[in-house]
C-alpha cells in the first residue's frame, strides 16, 4: 500500500531529519484492512531511528503529538482504529511552544 | 592607545545616555499627542486635524456619521473602510474592542504593531522581560535604544508611535495564577504569544473560566503553528493536549534556535485572526489549525477535533473553577520550570570552576578538553584544543575520546612519566557536561570532571570577550 508519511515540529529528527517519506506498507499477516494501530507499529519499526519514546507511549503516540489522516485530526476518525487506504497522507506533528 | 581607549568608551557611554533620553522624549511626545487627541476629540470631534486632512469643524452627527467614526478616523482607516468585506461596521467594532497580547517577543512584536495600526480600541501588553541584544533579530517591535529596558515599555512606545489615538495598557509583570483572572477579565480577546508550556496551559484555562476567545500561535526553528481556542463552542488547549508532553519534547528558542521571520509570519497571522474576531468578519481559525513550514514553503490548514465533553477544564462535568485555577501549579503540571536553575548531578570533587580551568591552561597541565555541545554550536565558538563529541553521540564515538586520551599519554611516555592526563568536559551552560561526566565515570574515565557553568561561566568569570550566544 502506497502511503505518504510526514513528520514535523521536531519529530523528523527521530527519522534522520527527513520530513516526507513515500513508503510502501504491506498488510501484516492475517490482517485484511490496515488501520492506524498497524501503521504506528510499522513506523516505529521501519522509520524511527532513535529515541522511540519521543514518538510513542504505550501503543499510541506520546502526549503532544497530533496525528492527521488526510489533513484531519485522527480523533475525528477513530484514533488507532482509523482505516488507512491507498495513497493516504498521514502527518505526525509535535506541538510547538516557542515564540 | 590608553587615552584613545578611554575616549571611545566615554563616547559610547554618552551615546547610550543620549539614545535613552531620545527614546524617553519620543515616548513623552507620543503620550502627550495621545492625550491631546483624547481631550480635543472629547470636546470637538473634528478639531484634531492630522496630516493631510482638513475639514470644517463640525460634530460627527452633522455628517450623519451614525457609525461613530470621527473624520480623522475615517481618514486614518480609509483603506480598511474601502474593503467591501470589512467596511465601516467592522472598523467600528474593532475600535470598540479590547485585546490583550501576552508576551512582547517574536510573536507579540508583529501582532502588536498590526493591532495598534489597524485600530483596536484598547491594547494591553503583558511581559516581565527586558529587551536583550539577542532578541533583536526577531522581536522587531524593539529598538536598540531600549536594550535593558522592559519589553512592555518598549513595545508600548512603538505602538504609540504608530497610532497615538488608541489606548494602550502596560502590564510590566509576569502572568501568574494570582493575577491572570483579574488581568484577562479586562479584555475581549486574548492573544497567546508566550514561549513555554506552563504559560500556554494557564492562559487557556483562564480563558475557559472567563469565556474569552484565545488566539494561539507558536514558532520554533523553521516551523510555526496557529489556531483559535475556546471560540464559539470550539476546543480549548486541553481538549487537544490533555496531557503535557515530556519535558524533553519542549524545546526553547534559546536552545534550539529560530529564524526571526518565522514567528514574524505567525505573529502577523495572530493579528489577522484577532482582527477577524474583534470585527466579526470572516471565518475564525477555530477547530482548524494552520501549520507553517518555512523551509519547504508550505502552509497546510488541517481540521482538528471539537470541544471534548471529557475535557477536565471545559468539559461537561468539569469541576475546574476559579479557586482551583488560583491554586493550580502549572510548572509542576508540565514539569517545566519557568526559572530553570542549573543541574547539580555531581559531587564537588568531580567538578572544577572555569577559573580553575584557566590555571590548568596557564600551568600547561596535560589534559583533554571534551566539548559535548551539538556540532553546529561548536562551529559558532569553542575553546582552543578542544575535542567536540556531542552528548547524543558520546556513547557511539567513545573511541575518539579514548584515542585522544591515549595520545596525551603517549606524548608523555617519552619523558618517563605515566600519570594519566586529566579529562575536562565543557558544554554551553554546565548541564550536559555533568550528564557526560556521569556517563564517562561509569565507563572507566575516572578522572573526568565538568567545568561548572560551561562556556557561559568562562565568558563571565575568565574572558569577558569570549562570545556568548
Ligand atoms: Zn477543553
């Protein structure tokens, strides 16, 4: 499944400072439809190169990270249960505090 | 030479004094002008004639000006009145509105200038900081003459010089749970232009309690974020971020850097959202967030969640009232101290002062100096003969340190002495160096010591001409 994953607000530092990743994600064994839970575990294994605790806490993202599926807050689409489809754009962004 | 040096320092001193007097006089002029404007406007609306405008003196009502704008105001704001989507009604609402900008820094600078210029009726500024030279690249409201003076005084003077006809409130103090309710309650719209998590939670909670819309902006490095909270049933800051992020994820501009124009862009957009709310024009950025990436020149506006029924502050069953707010410890909640003291991880025998290190250099004692700052910091300035291995890479690059120590040993083997060279560790302020020494001692570098206070202490106590940043 072709997906575009983007990291911002400093999260890109966890994946070698690359913000945009065009990736091909295969369905895990025994899974018919990919959801955000599967994708998070894929990201953690395949893209996060350092300090995974800066990206995840338990089986979800750490506090202060917004997840956007096709420019829409994942809270509005079921969080970890959000279904992911071909060509979706998923953005992980850390909230900023500076000024 | 000696005499010349004395002369120039005297000239610099006199220049400083003159600049300060000049800014004070300018401030006084704009205050008096504002006062004059107020008194004449009260007596005879048309008497206060500004540049390029002249009119027969007659009260506004004779022109049938039911919107209440004086001829002066019509002229000053004419380009906004000419906008069909804005017009005289929006301008009239704007002139009746009051806005509080919290923070006169990188975001607050452009926000304040535009809000003053466009004719917000009353503009409050709150900040406890003074203007510093390393603010000037982004905090464009301040001028060099105000370095060392309160940011609020500087910002207020600049706003008055742009528009002497609006009212400006100066709050030279830190916003705290003890004064926030009282100060915020005096304004219609609140602008969060602060730079830290505890302030952001405190301001949002206070806005919920008072029912005020909050225009929130943030910027760091090359990125910015903007949204409007607590507006028309929309979410508050806590609906989005119920749990504060880990402290390690909260970077400060003073540590991570920021390109000046990035908070500038976000601050301008904060002024825009504020103007829209105050004049009741357009669609506010509520339940949406604007994400700005300067490097790739991309702006994306995303849809975010609405108000959460479970929110502990604005939710349906919230028991968060003014009394809870006053007693709430935001620094503890976010684990983000606003006045960060230095770490103290090591026993005294594992540390030396910068003055002691100077003596070691003078005595030419054999040693290795390890600088654990990030490499882009090291490129700005460093002590001579130092080895740079950033703290984050120390474990992976420990071989380089081992061979640097060995080299010093070998160099001395020829003279017949076999004592180990000492190992000193330095960073910017003396925190990371302690973490590094802790790690190094556990890894067999028994002589490792950190230089207390880092390069900042070196600049203060040993070499005042050593650059700080
Ligand atoms: Zn809320």
